[in-house]
């Protein structure tokens, strides 16, 4: 049978239909890929921000929970009368209060916090002085070594908290003697030991039999806050990290170079004290670290602080357009105490995650401070 020439191959109409179907298929595939990529970027950016927020808040929360470890007594704080602190040629504290936990309000920017605690397993078991000190720089003789070794920091005070405490540093390991252990803190040979305590402190204390020594280990006073690449506050055109630093040794202001980065892309860190009525333990108010009462609280007000509320805000990658609302809610949404973070048009081109946590100050609560 002879095939007509017109029945061979594809007709023009068939080719046009095939091309049209192919183009439609390509458009569908491209659209699916575009949507997938957009969702992937959104998910990835959101996950990165959320992981950073969770990790940063977890690490800070862990330190806050241990605030005051080794520095509290059944009657309250171990240093109710203040503390003498010397470092690197400067008098850091001349009998002033150095609370286990303190917030430095950042104004329009992120807050900073300081945590004082012992990181030694012996911090909860202080040694007792068995020989009075003839001078403030004399060797301390105690009934136990308290695990103290060279370069450890230790705090000396009264067992009832009614003396000014002094921060010192071991210049060699604790030495056993016939009647106890000698703790050497040679004057002028450590950043924490002044050449002559009488010259740098208004009241350089000579501790007596029965006073106590608390092993602080290698930590002492830790600081946490948000530090930016340009030294300013978080903005759309800089990068900022949540950092940790030695609150005694670090320069002021703290920089990325003089601190340890914890997590990147942090744009806010806000903290409030949870306070109870005098003599109570239940928190009935949340306050900023501002004003005459809470910027530098006295011992009676420190005893009312039972918890802290912290919020951290992190961001993901920059997007082509606005993807976030004009403001983020940090806590108490819809209430008169609502705390928000306003975003500029440029800042709205990032995706954010906000995490908030309430942390009890366990050591202060247990001490019935």
C-alpha cells in the first residue's frame, strides 16, 4: 500500500502543540523550583536564626542559674557589707556591693549582664581561717585547702556576711602545715593582689579566726552582652554577636576582639529583674535595671530579686523585600507591660526569631536572701 506524502512525520499544528506543552511544562517546573527555593531559603534562614537564639539563650541561662554559687549564706549574701576588688593596677571595687547577678541597662540598645559565681567544686564548702592576719597581705592559714591551686581566685569574708569581703588570687598551690594550710597571695605578683592593700582600699580588712575562704576557681565575674562589628548598636548594615567576657579584665567598651563570641546575628538582648515583696519569695513584679532603686540596688533590694526574664532576638539572611512586621514582641503581648522592638524598613528585609525565658536565681532563693 502506498503511503501518502501528507501522512509522513508531524504536521505543523502537531509541532506547535508539542512546543506549547513543552513550554508549559518548563514553566511549571521553573515555578516549582522558584517556590521550593524561596521556601528553602525561608526555612533555612528561620532555622539558623532560631538555632542561634536557642543556643545563645541556653548558654547564658546556664550561667545565670549558677549565679551566686559559693557566695551565699543561710542568712543571705556572703558580702552584704561590700567587697574589695583590685585588678591590673586599678581599684575595681572599694567596699562596694558586687551582687551575684547584675543587669546593666542598655538604654535604646541591648542590655548587658554580669554573673558572679564559683566554678569550683569546692565553692560550696568554704575553708575556715585558723590564724588571724596581722596585715591585709599576710598569708592566710585555713583548716582545709579548699582545692585551691596556683592562679585560682578566692574570696575572703565573715561567716555571717558582716565584713567587707576581699577578692584575692593564689600565687602558688595551697601548702600543708602542721596546723592547717597556708594560702599564699603574694602582694604585687598577681593582677588581683595589690602591692599594698592599705594604699588602694579605704578599709583593707585583716581577717580573723573563724572567717571563711571561698574558692572561686578560674572564673569569678563573667559578663554577657551584644557587641557589634562597628562598635555601635545593632543595625541593618552591621553584624553583632552575643559575647561572653571577663568583666574584670576586659576593657571598656568591650569589643569583638576582646571577648568570646557565643552566637552571631544577634540584634537584641533584653533583661528584667523579677522581684518579690520584702521578706517574700514569690515574684510579683518585673522591673528594668533603671531608676534610683534598680540601677544600683542596695543590699535590701538585692535580696528581693528572685528571678530574671531574658529575651534574645536573632536574624537570618537578607531578603529582596520586607518579610518581617514593623515591630517584634519580646514579651507580654497585648498587656500594658508589652516590650517590643521596632524595625526600620531595611531591618524588615530580614527574618527574625524571638526567644524568651524566665530563670530563677536558685542560689539566692535557697539562701533565703
